[in-house]
C-alpha cells in the first residue's frame, strides 16, 4: 500500500483559513444534529503507567461521503504536549489522507466557537475576554474577529508573560490591541463575549462576574471531572452544547453543575447544529448564553476532508 502524503500543520493552515472553517463547521454541525453526520462518543486509552493517554474520534461525514478517525496523544512532559493525525478513508475503504491533527484541532475548535458566537452573541457584542494564553487563545481571537467587530480585548493567564506574548502576537500579526490583565475577574467584568481556553480542572470563570446579555464559549475542559465554569454560571445561563450525548458523558462543566445545582437535562437548550438550523437561539438581549464545546469527530473529519479534497 502506498500511503498518501502527510499534510503538515503549515499546509493545513494555508488550505483552511478561519473564515472558511467557520462556515464549514456550521454546515457540519447542522448535518450532525440532523443525523446525517455520524459518530460514536470518543474513547480514551490511558497507558498502564499513567504517562499519558491516546484518544480516538471516528466519524462519518456526508456530501461527499468520507469516513475517518482522529488519533491524538497527550503525554506528561512531552514537547509538544499533544500529537496526532486525522486519517481519512473513501467509501471503498482506501486511505486517502493523513493530516496533522494539532492544526486541525486548533482551527476547527475555534471555528466552532466562531459559529456559536455568530449565532448566540448579541449583534453589538464586541468586548472580548480570553481566559488562557495558548494556541486556542490565539485561534479564538482569530475566529471571534471574523464574526464580530471587536472594540476591546483582554486576556488573562496564570502566567503573565504568556498573556504578554499573546498580546505582542496579536499586535504584530493582526494589528489588534490586547490588554493583559492580572486576574480572570478583571478580564471577565463587563465583557460581552468570553472564551475560556485553559487547562484548569477548577472553575476560572464565576457567574457573578458575567454581565447580563453576555455569551460564553467554554472550551478548555474535556473530561467529566474538570470544569472552567462554576455551577452558578451554568445554572443562570441558556446552555448549548455540540452534542447532547457527549455532554452527558464527558462535559464536566455540565455534569458537575448539574449535580451541584440540581439541573434537569432539559436545561440544555439545544445542540449548536440545531441553532444553525434555526430551531433555537437567543431569545432576549438579557440572556446569558453558554456554549459548551467538547469537540467532535465529525468536525475533525470534515476539516480533514476540506484540507485533502473530496475523495
């Protein structure tokens, strides 16, 4: 068997600009919520010695049909911290693409938050708070800029120098002024778009800090025992997810708040794909909307297909 060429991260970023990725993710999520794009819940294998884990995210995406799987690793002390690939197969089972998973994840995750912000944030929202300073902080700044006119951007990180580095990158790359702040509360107060993109296992964003009418993209937590939002914020919000099934299995932001605040499953207003389809959405300027992003295999496969081309 002759393996197809590996599409590296730089080429992924060239072939999948953020504006196109946002539109692609909107259609992919619509297809997922309608049952046309299909996936099982992702699974993880932890190494016997606890050094790290490997995640598997298979999916089918239609029009044109393709199946694929993202395989991604996370090992303690590794550099980079994550590595992996998206493998794509045509409907005859032939391997047609091998794509850098880190770049795919970086772009599609922020693009999905772009979809959520485009649909759920108020039209005049433009004060952005980013909690976190890694690759997702950078890609989220790019995504939110595509869907809203930003008036002010603040960033908080546990490591001040990383927030300052992000601010320098934003100025040099995009001509955007970003203000590093000393606390998460300083970033969150008065913001009307908030993105949590940290690796924290405990809440970094509290409901008391979030103004009425704001929109929150909760991105960083991906396990049932970790969260970035406190229960008060989840309870007061109109709450959206990428997948109800995945949220009930793996979204600590939802599961821990559900237990602590006694929330019913119906507190999840809709999947984002249902919002794309016009079946749900913001009903009041005063609503606090929260989109909990876990990340879906259908997103990875659709992004990989866009990068490789139709099989």
